């Protein structure tokens, strides 16, 4: 499937999502650095934690609002608020005002909250206008877009933060303003007929999320995703700590008298850069190559390859072995990531789709918590034990995902019987 073959809303949402993520990845670390310089590392950590918790709450609120008011109104409110917040950030950080820290934080918090409200509606729009047959291809394109945004946002933010903080915020304000105009003039409502008639109010929102939490099929799906996320975050937690503390500096290569020597921090940067570059360069090609492969096998093999690569990352102390394992990890990631999203889209109920998407997003935050716990565990367990733990996570995830494919098969069979009877 080619990009121009997608539904117009899909093309716009993937393009808009690319711009939003690029600004998000570019600015969020820089805001943390800025607050750390103003108030110290400990206070900046508390401020960042508060913003993260507020964003989670707003994600859940946005999920309910999108199911009751529709996707487009929630997107417009969220993007209007984000535009005004970034415009305020640029104004406060400008030379004219001087950069009041409290005002910057409140505006940063507001921008994050309003973007969090709009996120479930944006993600659900992709499901609304795609078909079960096309979703894996659609999520492959979206996955490539996300990683390209990550790479470009990181590079732009890293090189321009020092002398262009105000200009970056001004660019974010202009970018979010253009996104608002695109949404207003070009995006149409995609909520299935009847879903926006859902009951409204706080009690309805709470009961809706209670229903989500009591859905055993969804809980299996969320647990499987959490297990894979818990392995994925190790590159930023326990594996990062091991490389920083235990990796012996090594000569990576040399030409004559010129040589490149790396330490653990250098290796971590190389592994992350290679992973991102491979995803950007190969995601669409791999998507076409595996387009006809059975999704059950693709997901299973992908998790096996992905987990094996992380196990090597966990135990190896050789630079070239770690780089080779990066290729393995990326291959597994490219195989399984789009299928996981497709399975989610195919299993959640249509009438409460955005609530389910918002609740599913919590696994990202919970994965970070598991990563922190694994850092503590790695202080008392050896690397082979940690590799065994991550392998167990992968095995359990495979079992859960295969059971979910059986659920999907049963639903399709029931639907065919109902259609035949009708």
C-alpha cells in the first residue's frame, strides 16, 4: 500500500502526527534541562513527574470525550489549546519578557495536558478510517513516521538548544497553529454512527473505564503489550546502567594511526542511533516484504527475534556483538510493532474505541515503572538472570498474543455465521 492510496484523513493525521512528535521529542528534553538549570535536578524531576501524571489523566479524559463528543471537536480543542500554550511559551521565553520559570512551567503543563486530551482522538481516527486488511500496512507507515520524527527532533533540539531556545518555542507555536488550521479545514469527523450518542458526564466516564478494566480480552492485550514494553525500555534503564558502569573501553576500529575507542556511554548512543536509522531506512521496505506473511507468525517470530536481541544486549560486553544485536533487535521490532497495533484495533469495541485506546496507552508509563524496578533488580542479580527475566517476558507475551488471535478467529467465525443466517 502506498501513502497516496490512504484515506485523506489518514494521510493528514500521519503527517500532522509526524510534526507533533517532532516538536514533542525536540522540546520535552530541552524543557527538562531548562527547568533543571533554573531549579536544580531534583526539583526538575518532580516537575516532570507532575506533568507526566497530569498527561496520563488527560489522556483518559480525552478518551471519554472522544467517544461522547466525537473525534474532531476534541482534536480542535486540544490543538487550539496547544497552539495558545506554545505561543505563550514563546512569548515568556522571548528577550522582551525574560523567561519567568513558573510561567514557563504552567504553560508547558497546559500544552502537555491539552495535547494529551487530543491524543486518543488522533490515534482512534487511524482505526476509524482503515480496514482490518489495511491496518498492518497503515501502522507500518505510521511507525516509520514516528521514528523519523524521533531522529529529526532529537538532532534539531540537540544542536539548536544552546542559542535558539526561544526560536524553537516560536517554531513550535507556528507549527501547532498550522496543525490547527489543517484540522479545522481538512479533517472530517470519523466516529462511527451512534457512538457520539454515548452517555456524558463524570459518572459515565468512570463507568466506561470500569468496563474497560473488566474486559478480560483487553486486559490480556494490555498485559502482553506491557511485557514487550518492559523489555523495550531496558535500553534506557538496566542495560544503560550496565553499559555505563561495567563496559570496558574498547577500540571499535582503526585505520593506520587513527582509531575510534568507545566507552559504555558511547556504545549506548551508537546502539540507539543505529536502531533509529535502521527503522527509518527499512520500515517501509520490511512492511512490503512481509505484507503477505500471516500476522500470527509475523508477530510470534518478531517477538522471538526482538527478545533474543535484548538478551544479547543484556549479557554482552563486546562492542561489535552489541552492534550486531542491534540489527537483530530492529528486525524483530519491525516485524512485531505494526501487528500489535493492528491486533489492538481489531479487538476493541467500536462504540468505546477511544476509551480503550487511551487505557491501552497506560502501558507505556507502566513500562517505565517496570524499567525502574529492573534497575533495582540488576543491582542484586547477574546479567544472565536479567536476560532470563526478559526472555520470560517475551515468552509470556507470545502466549497471550496467540490466545488473542484465537479470540479474533472465534469472533470472525461468529460474524460469518450471523451473516449467513441473515
